[in-house]
């Protein structure tokens, strides 16, 4: 596939002039002439505003240990489960996203005019006419702000060669049914450990597909496919499914601490 054929495919899928968050796997498409830059240009040429996740954790990130005495329960962590790397303050212009985000977010961050949110662990980047609207106000205590704003604006979720396990918008649905985001810690530019909120385990999200498939349109693309849904319809239906069966998104790991604590409602402060 080349850039022109990608652009035509996105137009046929109804994305022309839309605002969308895109989760992608370049490798799933087969050979793409021009690689991630060509795919990114095709998305930018088609969409009015493109939003992508640019999360950063682990080595080279701001993720750090909690200060002594911070007593959170049901926080999706086992005793002693703390970062082992030396934290580096988050800098939107230079902190790279983890490789799990894929090649497209890295290509987006290299574009002129891109805007990136300041959440130190789960930032989003956006480019296009309304980029600042989706990332400029993403606060450390509201990691899903860009997606909530897209929902208000009747934007779309595009899963390009990936399934629901990479659909961050489903964390918005979790919040709608009362699941609180987990608390993690990140090193500020002043060198102080500060609390931030992050989403939970998503490895069981594909179990929602039978109930969510009616809100998606699915079209072939290269060796893979596009799944496209209006964000508002996706979040609303996912919240209904979670309310009816809270454990439906539990991942295959039966002992998953994050899934267990999400089902309990998420983090609470220990009694003093």
C-alpha cells in the first residue's frame, strides 16, 4: 500500500474531515510504502484533527517510587511493586513514548505543529485544526481528558490493525461505572514525586467485542482491518456492558492485581 491508497481507504471509511483518536499497528497492514511517515501523512490529510496516545513509563520516564507513608489500598499494585529505574522528569518535546505505542505516535511527534499533553505517564499528542483543545488541559488527575473531550465533540475511535485491548477509551467507560483510575507517582521538573492517575489493565477488553461490535464499522485495510466507532456510542455501550457484568473485562491472568482492584472500585486511602 502507498500513501495515496491509504488516504483513499480512510476517505471511503468516512473519516474525511473528522476528529479521531487512532490506535495503530503499522506492521499489521503488511508492506506500507514510506512506512509510518506515509501512514501518518495519510491520516493527517484525511482527518481534521488526529489524536494519538504517547504514553511513557519505565526506563527513561518520570515514573518513580511513592513517597514514604503514602497509604493507598486497592491501587493495582502488589507489595514491593515499584519502578526500578532512575526517573527522568517528563518533557513533552523530548520524552519518547514507549515502543508499545507503535510507530505512528513516534512519527506524529516528529511533525511540525504537533501538540502534546503534559501528563507525565499517559500523555496524548494531537495535530490538526483543534489539536490544543484535546491535549492542552490534560491534567495529571484526569488521564482520559482528551478522549472525554473527543466524546463531547462527537469524535471517533479508530483501531487500525489493533483490537480492543488497545482502546484507551474503554477506561472512560470504566470511570462511568465508578472505577477510579489508579494512583502512580512521577518526578516533577522540580524533582518532587507527585501523584498522577492512570488507567488499569486492558488485556481483557477484547471480551467486550460481541457486545460492542454493533457500534463499530469494520473495513479491510491491507492485511488487516479498521474498526471505527463514534466515541460517544462506544463509551455508552461499554458502560452498559460493564454495569451488567462487572467482571467481563477481567484479563486472562486470574491473579491480575489491577483487574482485581478495578473490580473493587479502584484506589482508596488507608485509614490513618
